C-alpha cells in the first residue's frame, strides 16, 4: 500500500508595505471625492426656490435658538427637632415622631425584657441613658424612646404604669424612679448586699473578681461611700496570697486603680511560681518512674547469680533482725511439723498412685464405703477423732491452762 505524500503547507507571500499604503491612500481619496460630490448636490437642492415658501430677506439673520435657564430645585424644609442642652431643660414642643423614631433606631439601642436580676437591669439603664444623652433629647422624648425599647414583661409593666399615671407628662427622673421601684425591690437589694459583704475571689481571676465587685457596688453605694472604703473591701475580697503582696511595702494602695494593678501583677507572679513547682514535681515523678523500672531488672539479675554470703549480707540480715527485735545477729526460724496427708503419713498425696475406687491418691487399702477409720482402720470413730491424728496428739501434749479464777477457788 502506497502512502500518500504529505503536502507541506506553503506560506502566502508577504505583501509589500508600500503597496498596502498606496491602496489605502487611493481608497481614502475616493471617499473624499464622493463626500464632496454629495455636499454639492445638497447645496444645489437648498438653492432651488420653493413655491409655497417666501424666501427671507437678505438683511435678516437666521433665528437663534435660546436655551431656557435651568431653575434649581427648591429643597424641602424639614421641621427641626428641638435640642436640649446638656444638663438643661427646654419647653415641650410638638415633634414628628417618625423622625424621632428614625434617629433612635439608627442608634441601635439595647432592648429590655424585664429580668429579675438587678445587675442586668442596672446595665440596661446605664446603656440607654448614655444613648439618650448623646442624642440630646428633651425629658419627655427620653421617656418616649426608653419606653419604646421595652419588650415582653417590661412592656406589660409599662402598660400598667400608663394606666395609673400620665406618661406624656413624665420626665426622665420619673421614669428612673418607676423603673427602680419595679426592678430594685427591697428583697433583691438585701440579697445583693449580703452577697457583696461576703464576696470572695476564690477560683476567679483578679479581673473577674473586680468586675463582680463593681457590679455589686453599684447596687450598694451606701456600703462604699468613699474610695478608701472601696479599697479596703476589695483587699478583703482578694485571696490571702494576693492581699499580702498588694499591701506589702511602706505605701499601701489608696486608689482602686492602684489596688487592681498591684493585684494583677501579684497574680501573675504567683501563677509563674505555681507553674515552676508543677514542672519540678513532674520531673521528680519521672525520675521515680525510671528508678522503679530499673529496680526489677537488678533484682532479677541478683536472683540469677544466686544469694551471696559475706559481711554485707550479714549486715543486712543484722539490720532486719534488729528491726524485728532480734539483736543476736542470727535469724530465728520456727520449727513447723512436717506436712502429712489425710492418712497421717508424711509426704504429699501426689507421690501415691490414684485410687480406682475413690479417685484420690492415697497408700494402702481404700476404706471408702466402710465404717472404719481412714487412719488406723478400726471402727467406731472417725479420722478426726483418731489417736493417730497429729492434731489430737498436739492437743494431748499441750493441755489447756487452767483459768485464774479456777486456781484461786
């Protein structure tokens, strides 16, 4: 089979640049001539007089079109909301509630649902008061905005307030009084005072304890009337190791900020000391574990080599005897009687063949199923009462001592 010859593509010839430029100039000249011809035709058509139209006089100029002036739009004037100066009051003026709502909504004020925790209620009251002071609202507008942030149980409480008094005439101080009367009752305040007087740092950090201390101090201002009293109670709250370092030196702290900064530094160094102790304890524990692992190896090697006699061994034996109360230097060994089997013969039962009748290993005739004694072979008694039983012989050799009462009588 003959393969077809592969054709090699031939590149087209590269055109001459001068030729290309000449062709473009020629096309441009032709287009320009056509444009001039069309302009002449348009001019001839405009010079022809029309029957219905009267040609304008030569001395009149063509009409000029004037662009009407652009009138700028008049901005809509919105009513201004009266601003109350900081710490002052202004007269009540009607305002648009929708604009007040938009301003208050953009501040993203926190909502209040009526918790029973007085600390949470106090935090909300502080946050909402900061926002209202920043907006520079009037007293009545503050009440309106604060009541709008109430939800759930707090909303029901505000509805009861609206039923018994005119809330439109209330100022901000009236709202705070009503709010504290509801969420700062005497029982809760008494419980908070007890918690404040018995507050201890415990497992909390210094910052956590100080935060808890400040929250309770806001609810019990009469317990910390001065800065010095506040520092004293804070020192009493800290742990003993921290209080010692804070009060050390010739100048104890008199300000809360100084006391807190000293307590933070003391806590840092105490924690560093505890970490160092933990590392030392771990290192000692690891050393003990290594020693315990090496001791069984040494004992096994000594058992393989055998017990050696010598002065060292005698000294160890003397030490053990001394602890036990034996100062003679020789070990006292108790003489136990040789072991006997159930037939009173010395030796182990494993040394005898197994009996085909009872299945046990014993010497002599099997007396199973008879009334004979297993020791002496006589009838009328059992092996435990037999005179050949070693236990009975020991009892006969060592009769019981008479009691003192019997001897005295």
